[in-house]
C-alpha cells in the first residue's frame, strides 16, 4: 500500500515544505483527535526537539487538536522516549513528538504514540492518512467545547526520575568519568542531569542548541568529537545521543565506537546470566551484523530479524515476549522499562554492567568482531529505481557472485529519497565490488 504521509517512523520531510507544512501539521492534529474521539474529553502530550521549525509545527498541531476538542499538554524539548513515557503517566489518549531524529535542522517530523506509549500500527496510520485528506470541517468541536493548551514544567524531572529507577537504588556511578554528547538536541538537559544525579563526573557536549545546530558534527551520527573528548579527558565512557535521544552509540576509553549491535550483545549476555532475559534472545532488524547473530548463537540465544524500523522491532517483541531489541544504528528497546528506543536508559544499563564488572568498556563492550559490511546510499529523484529491469538484473547477478557467502539488503529509506545498498559477508573485497556494481546501475537507471 502506497502511503502519502507516513514513512517508517512517522511523517518526515523538509520543514515548511510538503508534508511538513503548518497546514498538514494542523490536519494531523485534527485527524488524530477525530480518529480517537470517544465519550470522554481527550488529552494529548506534545514534545519536540530543538529545531527552529519546532515552534511552527507545535503551534499548528495545537490548533488542530484544540479545534476538535482535545486538551493539549506541551512538554517542550524532551526526548522521544520521555514523550512515550509521559503519554502513559499523564493518562493521555495519545502522544506526539516533533522531531526528525538524526536528520539536519532543516528537516522535521511528527511521531505518534498511542495511549499505551507504543508507536501506532500501519493500520491506524492508514486510517489517519484517510482523515488528513478528507473534509473534516463538519466534525469540528463546538465553540464551547474547544480544547485547552498548557505547558507542563515538571516533565524533565519526571523523565529523569523514571530513567534512574531502571537501576537498583544502591547503584552509583561515583568515580566514573563520562562524556555525554547530546547532539544539541532533545536530551540536552535531561541526559546530563540523570548522569550527575547518579554520581558520575559528567563532561557535556552538544548542549547549546540554537535551532540550527542539532546533529551538526555532534551526536550519534558524528561521534568523532566525542571520541576526541573521551581521549582528551581520559573518560571511562563516552555517550552520544541523536537529535531526539531515542538512539545511542558509545565510545570506549580508547576512543573506539560501540554501535547498537554491540550494545545489544552486552546487555543480552548480562541479563541472560542474571536470568532476566525474556524470549531466549534478541530482536533486531535485517541490518544487524551477522557477527551479533553468531555471538548470540554461541550462547544458546537467537537473533530474530524484522524489517528496518524500531516500531517493527517493538511489535515483534510485544507479540513474542522478548525484552531486548534494537537496531545497529543505536535504537535500543528494553521493554522492561520503555515502549520505544531510549538512548539514555540504554546507556545507563551499559554503565551498570561496567560498574558491576569493574572492567573497562574496551573489554566489556566489544563482544564480537563484526563481519564486514559495505553500506552505500543512492539518492534519487522521480520514480523508484528499484523497479527498473536493469537494476533487478544487477541485484540478481550480485547474488550469484556472492554464492551464499554473504547477503544483500537493498531497500528504500522510509524517511528520505534514498536507496540503501548493504552487502555483508566474510569477503570484504567481493562485497565492495557487488555493492558498487549495484550503485552504478542505480545511477544509470535513475
């Protein structure tokens, strides 16, 4: 089914251009409110990251929600997982996060959560799309039944307290020196606050947002600055969040980056030893490294793969009883504590392992040697090039060349006009060749 607005993680695009315009944002608020309309007066919580366009989108959403009689709680800049948590805590009917995650400042997006704090299903998103494009004027609230909007000033404190409660009360990070890079994004206040209250010595980067610098040379997609700072101050660990703080990568004391696959391995192995791991393994996506799968198998654990997108991971976890899942990019869902990826809580769990084992991150957090992966992005305009016959033949020829020694994952991004071409296997030179061949044909076909 072709969808006009929703991608793999809500609605996303260039700010003030379709579909991220005030008009569409207002209609999203109206459509969501009408979709969930029932006998009681509804409420929604709205959080955002630090992009300049967040003001515009926030006000448009408020207009849409209040026009159909929904009361609005405005949280201000706050991580995506905090919005999910507060949706449940405040007994809201739904939650909204205004963010384009790890994208540059000139993009923005709208992520939606149901009353249980989980992202919406494809079916619900399809219903909302239908409402967005419909005439809703005859379903607006009466003038005496319009919604109200107010700001919630204690939101950050509530989230920080919830994050701390994921650890045993006696757990302290006193004596640990931690560098936290908040990407000039939504976690710029909450993450340093939580670490300091847990006793760590905190050096903070990316905590001076100006509306334009979110994710610019900082955060989980640009960990070089964090690695340099960790080396400079001789920190025990570096933590890099993305723009909305739902993903994390770490840097060990030697300056080496620790991705989401390694983090899942660390926590899964530790929880398995404590008898806390549910489901007998981990849920990840088709992009996770084969090395993770082999590492888990050696310990009698399985790796279950889903399509790309943390909500697909979350859905599988809920349906089959797993409590650890995530993505190589750093989304990590620990369902004992959260309903969506939470970079801060994931980092706290790894810090707890370091504290208990009293070993450096370079030993604890490098569980396996990744199998070589080659990933290249091809940006296109116009029609979908994967439908081209030449491209299909190139992919088939690449599979023949790999001859079972590796795997290909070729997929369109759900958030931007990009084809992601990934090859994985033990022969790095062969992977480079087949991926380059496919990208070259994509260029001719586009």
